C-alpha cells in the first residue's frame, strides 16, 4: 500500500520551485498559479476565519487558539524546511530541531480533532488520501512500529514537502524508544527540503493514551490539545461542520504556497530574526497582510497576537480541571484529610495508569504536596495540589 500523500508537492532543486505530482516519485510539473478575484479571495479568507471562530465560539471551552495554530502549520508545512535552514544560521540558542517536523492534535473523542485534522485539512490542501492508523496493520501487526517506519521512509525521501497525514494514531507511539530515536535522527540530520507529518490522537484512560512529555519529543512534535465538546446537540454540530466542509477548497492553500515561495527567495535580516523567534512568522505575515487588506483581521486578531500554543502550559494549568471533567461517578473521588485542605484525587485515573499506590500528604512551602508511591515499581510521583476544599 502507498501511504504517501496524493497528490504531492515536490521541491525541485534544479529550478528552485514547487512542483506538483499525482504521487511521490513522479516528476510532476511547476505549481500552477492560483488566480482569484477580490471577491473569491475574500470568501476563502472568511472561511479561514470562520473555522477558527467555530472552534472557539461553538465549544464549551474555546479552542480557537490551537485551531489557528494548526491551520498556520498546515499552510506553512511545505516550507518548514526553509525555516529549519534559517535556524541553523542563528546564534547558538537556536537549532533546526527546535522547529517541529510534525504536529499532533490530541484529546478526547468527539472534540472535532478528526474533523479539523483530517476532513477539513484534506479539503483545504486538496489531499486525496489521509491514512487511518488501522490501514498500517497490513504492513505490520505492530501498528505503532509500522507507522514509525513509514514516517521514517517518507522523511528520508528526496523531494516531497507535502505533510504525511495519519488519523487516529495512538498517543503512546510517542513513548516508544524507536519512534523517539527516529524523530531525533531525522530532525537532527536532514538538511534542505524535507516533508512533515500531521497526526490526530485520541487520549484514553489506559497507558496507550499517554503522550510522551520528554523534551526530545516535545521540541520536535507540536502537540495541540482538543478537549472540549461542541455546544448543543450533535445534529446542530454536524450541520455547522457540513457547512464549513461544503465551502472548503484548496485555492487559499495553493495561493499561500506561491506567496511563501516568493517570500523565501529574499529574506531580509529583520525577517530572519523574526522567523528565528517564531517559526510560523512567514505564514502569519502572509495571511495577516491578506486579512488586513480585506478587512478581516479583527475577526481572529486576538489569536494572532498570542504566542504560539504551548501544550506543556496547557497540561500544567488544566490537569485538575480535566480530572474533574472526566469523572464518571461521584465515588471516583477520594478526599484525604490534611492539616489545612482537602485534597482531591481521581482514583479511576490513578488505578488505570499507575496500579496500586500508597499516598502521603506533606505540607511544605505553603502548599500541599501529594506523593504517590507505586509499590510494584517503587516509583514516586510528586504533585502540588492547590485546590481549596
């Protein structure tokens, strides 16, 4: 089975231009120039804004920030290698491996991850094949290993710069040593044109739903969290999604590729510094200029002005909120009496992921610290609890 993107964007080193081919391995032809009237372009830009606002306004908890981040990465993906090369020219504080070569949409089911990262992404880029993880079983019954091997083959293939899209990847792929070694090796060693990867991942309660928090992975894969459900009933949500899908096409995407190709021909020193500070600066600049021109920038300005989404900060701020949100029965909660506060524990999560535990409560430095000791492995996990009773 051919897992590689179809059609494919190919970087032609001889002509220093983007080519398109029906599949990887074919020569292809120069990327056809997109010509849009002002009215048509404004419609495409309006859809871009509407997708971001849909994921912010119509969710129980707004997720427009990470939605914009994903779309920006998707549109810049064929030129991520250019940004990586620029990082090599920066001072010693920046390295090419600090530019993520993959993006992963991770969260619970029914949160719109696959709608955004598969259905909309495919229509917005003109992709005809977005592979599901189950399709890798015919290559290897160990699906994680099969996915890792295919990604490795694709990253090392000369020419293609289209992202490899894989739906419903198990988060524990990122915890496998062979996967980490593969991502590190390719991220560190490949120079010049290279493709990227896009995953959607479903968080589960067991060990297969755990994503790696190792720095070696986090600097090379950009994790975007999608946890909130849509408001209203499922029928209303389906209608909104169908409306977006019916309007979606690849015109804006290919226009951005034209503009990015032109942009990278002559990077000013000022822009190089901005790119080294923000790997998404090129596509932000191009889209912002277009949105301002057509008086649409204010619709998503609040997300543009933020720093890029940081999954580590999300996890740090939201762990307890998510524990409460995920609880199924009142009995899942235990309260441990302490000198100053009650401490809230989700037994279901702990039992599933850590096994039998012993808990100690210690008061130090003005806060309560819970120490989980897993007796079978003698592992100690420390968590600072700041919840009031």
